[in-house]
């Protein structure tokens, strides 16, 4: 789009309305910056105008810089030049905000002399979530209005705040229920030609203890990532440097971080998240409207799903076969909302309205009111098939039928009904009302509109829906299985659980695999292993340490011991000599002379395994886009977002060396490691 098409001017009497029209989010791309420069010049030199208003066309103000431009050379005019032109134009400019005013969009608004917003507007400087710092004055202007400590919390925490909060912080002049443009034009006139530039204000004085506390909190919450630290330093400097020196320093850091590997990785995840929510074109269809959801099973998973659906404003029928279990589930949902109210995270009337949409029942006939049924019962094929037989009997014709299985065969479940075309998998992650990932599993008969309904539901629940093929473990658990196997190989080869966990945490994983296993309970994996024992191919390397631990009563934290011991119920694990004996015995039985493994080796072996499995499941069509795998691993399995996910990680390596390393690892691991063709990971780059 050219500059003239992106930015229009229109006279409202003596006020010039400058509209930014660059769908979908009015990003400050080159054409917008050029258009704004020209518009500001016209406004400045036209004596018919005493003031201007900047507004966004469509559903939002300006939600930021165009981050697709960040990997390319910067083209002038840059946003700081546009901002300087607004500040120096000699006449007042008012920003009329609606939708989102984020990043460069909020910086643009802060450069104006006043800001009016409608009540639903959100504002913020979330740049650190993209591995950069604000690059057009945010770190210098925000503290001038809210103080250093508050600016640290907002910018380093990538906070997006409501118009109401922004008004209370003096970041907005007016929040209106009426037309925001009319209100901004009226305010522009009332300013009677007076400029009111934030750049001319002083940073309010604050005690060093407040700043120190905000800085420590921000660094901890921001995992000490480089952008968080750099943003903090830039904000602190606002109190000691002149505005121009502060802006120059901010810009230099922004330009440097923009090209960092971490910023590339975070941009990659940003776009991967948006792509993964789209079905491939051959499956595109109109979703079936859903207003009432029946959740079968009132356990932890079922109630988590119910809360998630209630939070999206839908009706929930919570169905159980056991009255006591139903009561417990209902109590859990109500306790959740009471806790939210007590923690002042939700208003009492909102909580009441949500609770009123929950209909608990023991009567299967109530299911007939549901547009979508989600089964969340015990993870056992026969049990789920029985449940689906009953669903088939009671669900209305045309209802979408979903199983929340995490690894079972969706087709085998669908075959229990007379309508497998209406069945799909909706794999929620626990806790279902918190975790953002949702695998939408395509059965062989699932109709496109049924899949589209699953994806639309995911978006409505504010989750990240990812399409997955119906193969054991789908995308996430399939890769996690391979990763965990590799970690177990490393135990047999010479590492201890604490070596593996510490090395992978050091890489950035949220938790180490053995700490995760202890937390979720070793018996779950044990049961699955027993179920698969008959189908295990002979000769495949199988590490039986977990089985031995379970036989010895080490079922994880719940029994006070798993891979680690948890003394007196404490959360902090300690090394357990009995576990070491079991591991040493496993090595001995396989004839392995144990050798310690260093951190780099552990990380590399784990990553190579994840990448190989990712390529295998791409080859088998389990994932439809390689980048979907990154979304799944980042959001469901604690893979560090700043590493971009395993596919992004693989693409940063030398391809030939990576292929060779995986081959070497395969021969080292034996028959348990099936080599993949890595080229599938590099195709849609
Ligand atoms: C910045 O501003 C740096 C500054 O300091 C300036 C320095 C000089 N660029 O999320 P959605 C696309 S850094 C390019 O699905 P929603 C997105 O890919 C930036 N494209 O919609 C999608 O495209 P497609 C700071 C962008 O309604 C479409 O827009 N700003 C950008 O659920 C719709 O997006 C941020 O970090 C972008 N900046 O949510 C805000 N943003 O349809 C980032 C979005 O082809 N954006 N797209 O898949 C958001 O948080 C959400 O997009 C928003 C809308 C809340 C605005």
C-alpha cells in the first residue's frame, strides 16, 4: 500500500483529522510513516487548522510497528522522526484511541499532546515480549508520566492495561463511552492551540527502594532475558539523562536487539502462533455455532475445561455418573470463582454470572441441549468407547463430539458412534483453564466443519489451537515421549537425573524431565508402558528404570519419592541413593561402562532427539506445518520461547552437521532411535 492510501486527511472545521488506514492492525509500516510525515507537514503549514486528531481506521488504533520489517534494513522516515515532527509541529495533536495502542502505536499516542480513548481500549509497551525494547521513546516518555518504578513494571512486564487504569495513571486525558473521534476533536478545540508535550516533563522523584524492588521483580518475572534488562536500564536512565540523550541511547539498544537471535526467535513464535490457528486451505469450512457445551467427567480436567468454557461466556452442562464426584467437581468450579473474587481478579457479579451458566447433572438426556460435547473421562480406550456409545444415544443430531484423549486412537473412539464424521479430538492440557495449547485432532472421518468448529472454539477460549493428525500422542506427547526416552538413555549411559534436569533447565526448559515425571506421577507412564508392552518391537532399546522405581513404590512426589526423594513432604528434591543403585544396575545389565555426561552433551542429545522426532511426525503428516510444532512445544512442554521452538532451533544450525550429528546419535542409541528425513523441517521457511 502506498503512503496516500494508508493515511488520509479530512477537515472537521478547524481540526484536521488524520486517519491511519493500514489493516489489519494499522502497523506503522514504511508507507504509514511516510503518510504521517506528509500529513503532519500539511497540517503544520495549513493555517486553517488550529489542531489535529490522529485516529485509526477499522477495529483498532495502531497496535505497533510492523514487525515483519524488523529483519530488513530500516527505511526512513523512522518512527522517532514522525514522533519528533508531531512534537515540533507547533499546534496541538490529540490521539483518539480504540482497540489497541501498543508498542510504536502507544509511543505515537504519547508523542501527542493529549489522548482520548474508548473504554475498551488497551494500551502498553509489550516490546520485551519480542526480544526488543521500545524504540520510539517509550522508555523515556512513560516514566515521565508514571514514574520509574511503575514504568519498569509496565515495560519489563510487557503489560497491556485497560483504558481505565491508563486514565488513573494520567496516561489518558479522557475515557469516553461516546464516539471517541468526536470527543478527541472537541478536546483538540478546547486546547486552544496549546502544546502539552510529555518530553518537556520531568520524571517524578521516587525513593530508590521502590525502584530497586520493581527492578528485582521485573528481572525475576522476565527470566533475566537481555531485553528485560536493557529496558530496565533505559527506563532508569530517563531520570538522569536529558530526553534527547535518553532517546538516543534507547534507539541504539533497540537497533541492536532488533537483530538479535532472540528477537528473531520471538518474532518467529509470534507469527507461528497466528499461523497455527488457521486450518490448511483444503480443510477450510464454516464453523458450527456453539453456545452450549456438555463436559462429561467432573474430575480435574473436566472442571478445568468447564471453567475455560464458562470464561468464554458459554453455557456448560457438567455431566457425571457419580453424584459425589459431580458435587466435588461443581464445588471445584465454584471455589475457583470465589478465589478469583477474593484475590480481586474478578468482580463478584461476574463470578456469579459465570456460576449461573454451570448446569450440573447426572442425567444423560440433558446432553441433548449441547452443541458440542467434550468427553474428559479416565484415559482408557474401552471406557471412552462406552462413553461415546452413550453420547451417540443422547447428543442431538449435528452436535460436535470431542474426546479429550491425550494419546488414544480418536478413530477407535469415533467408531463407537454411528457418526464418526462428527467426532474429533480436543486435547486440552492441564490445568485446562490455564494452559493455552489445544491440539485439535483430525480423525480419518472428521468433517472439515467439525474441525473448523474445534479451531474456532480454541480461539474463543483464548487458546492456541493447533491441528494434529491422529497418531499415538499426536504432536506434543509423541515428541515428549521421544525426548523422555532419550533422557532415560542418558541415565543408563552415565548421567544422573539431577544432571539431566539441571542441564535442560539451563537451556531454558521450564522444568527438567525427571522433575516433571515426579510431579505428574510415574505410575501414569508405568501404566502406559504396561499397555504397550505387547506391541514393543524386540531388540528396541528399552530403559526399565521407571518400572523398577514404580515397583519400589517410587511413584513421584505423591509418595515422597520418585527419581528424587522429597523429605518430609518438602517440594525441594534431594538425591536418592536407592535410585542411584537402580540406575547403576540398569547400566550394568546393558553392559554400559558409565561415563559422566556434561551439560552441553545432555542438551544436544535432547534437542537432536526432539528435532528428529519433529521431522518424523512432519513426514507422517501428523503436523501440517513445521512451525506448528514450535507452538506445541513452547506452549505445552516448557520449551523456551526465546529459543523459538525446536524447528526454529534446527533451522539455525548447519544443516549438514545437524544431519550427521543425528545419525551419530542414532547409532549410539541403538534400535530405539528411528532416523528421520530432516528436509521436511526446512521446506516452508
Ligand atoms: C514495536 O511497536 C516497536 C516500537 O517500539 C517501535 C520501534 C520503532 N506487525 O493477533 P491477531 C498481524 S514492536 C505485523 O491474529 P487479534 C498478525 O500476524 C510491536 N503484523 O489479531 C495477523 O496477521 P494474519 C509492538 C502484525 O485481533 C493480524 O495482524 N506491538 C502485528 O487477535 C491479526 O493479528 C505488539 O507487540 C505487527 N506488530 O489481536 C502487538 N501485530 O491475519 C502485537 C499483528 O496474516 N499484536 N499482526 O495472521 C497483538 O498483540 C495482536 O495482534 C493484537 C490484535 C492485540 C493487536
